[in-house]
């Protein structure tokens, strides 16, 4: 029999070892992004060249292209930047609303009006500080004149709340000329509350007014801005350039990231149905589908923390035409596993294969967009050296 004193000492040692193991950081060490360029082989397009266009960005979040070929880039800290002629303009765009950066809040998406050449309107999603440390997801617009936004006004401000007030998400224009804005709704059942704007995709006129033909217009028990509901955290919202349909993707918790085709008045299920699990491990729902709720087009198990989305349409990468590209911040909850993912669909819009790229860089990919030059542009998420990367064919 082991003496009590010795047994107590042994248990103390084992407890210390266990605590030390638990305290060990999870993830793969990530070296600073090098100067590039890099050449990688890919499954179908084969050799591609990846180069750094600009760096030194602070948590860059989104890209929008101007008619003259310049790019607007948002930084979550509240700065709007311009990349012109392959270089980051040192002048920061003035006039951006003040932001709350707690949690994942801050300045997020940027989009330009379809008639930007005539009206100069730029649209921003951001976390609006509303006092007492609280924030409210908001959509604002302003006219871009030189290095400043003028006539800036909020078009919609959703409910304020504490904690992680970010992930209010994306803004996109539809073929109908309307503005679509996503809002985060991961907490409780707020995404199912028809009188809340959280966990929804909203549809607005370009001046922020509410279209008369919105799916819930005239129904007293629904907010008229709502276009769809039941969304968790939308980090990708695009107009599909070939189908004209609105697509989104959203982050699940521990698994269950998904791409959806957005249809008016539909319910996308969160938190009642999901293919994922909650962070402690239990399933979100016993069954991942339910009558009356839309099933996703694509699901990720484990989650890759999807961020940014584009559909490739140009001839520079002929093997990628029609493919969907999404960024990954990390895979399976493991830091240092971010990458770019390519999804191939058949003619019936059914997924047939996926490819993970840029894994060698071990970067958190926050955004991916096809530029007017037919190349792909990617933002890496970093607190002090985020980068804008360009993907092009090798000679």
C-alpha cells in the first residue's frame, strides 16, 4: 500500500503535469510572411505565381474595386486604404465612421455602388460604438472624393449588444440594384426572432429606405428590412456572376460552415439545425435538416472558418472557370492552418471536388476577390503585417 504522504505527492505531480499539458498552446508555429513571390503547383490549373502587392496592413478585412482599377481595402481598426498601380497609398481615407473594435468588431466590408462612376457612393459595414462599451452592427455610405468620404450617413443600425459585437458581416448589390447586408446572429435564438435584425440578411434601397416588395413588408410581426433569417455569422456574401443569384457563406461553431443560395423569405435554420457541433462537442441538432428550413449547398466538417468568397469567370485561369474560391482562417480549430479553398461544381450546381491551396504560407485568409484584370486577390489577416496577395499564371 502506498503511504498517504507519498500518494498525495504523486497526485500533485500528476496534476501539475496535466495542467502543463493543458496550458501548452494549440497550433502550428507560423513564421512571418516572406517577401515572395512563390510558385505553387495546383491540381488542375497547375503552376501559379503568388506575389505580395502590399503589406503592413492591420487586420485587413475586405476588398472593393474601383472603375479606374484601384482597390479599396478596409482595416478592422477603422481605416480605409487605397491600393493604386500596385502600391499601397500612404494616405488614409478620411471620413470613415468611428468603430468599436472589441471582440471581432470594427470596420468590415466595403462595396461601391454599381453607378459609382456617376455618384461616387461607397458602402461600409462596421460596428458602431453606442456607449457603455456596447456596439451595434451598422451600414453606412459616403461619397468618395479624393482621399475623403463626404456626406457620410448610417443607412441602418441594428440592435446594440455587449461582448463580441463584430461579425455584422458583408454588403453586396443584387441585380435588382438593391443593397443586401448580413448581420451576425450566433447568440441564443436571436436569428429566429422576426423582430430582430440580427442573424439576418437585410434588403434595402440604395439610400437605406425599405423596398415595398420585401418578403415580409406589411407583416406587423416582422421587421420589414428582413430578406432571409436563421443565419449565424455571414462572412461571405456575393452576387453569383453567372446565375445572378445571391450566395452567402457562414461560420458554424465546431464544424458546420456552409454555403447557401439566398432566396427571399427563406429560413436557413440557425440555431435549430446545423451539420456542426457546439464548441464543447455536442451536436447543434440531432438532425441537420428540417422541413421549412433551407439546406446548405456546401458544408465543411470540420470547420475551416470560411471568410471571403468569389466566383472565377475569366480566361486567364481556364481550368478554374466557374469555380468558387473561399478563404480559410483556420481548419478544425487549429491556428496556423489557414488556406485558400477551391470548389468545383457540375452543371446542376452540385459539388464534385475541392482543392486546398496556399497551405505552405500558413496564413489566415480573410478575403478573396477576382479583379477586373482576371487575377485573384487575397488578404491575409494579421494584426501588424497583413498583406494583399496577387495570384497569377506563371509565364
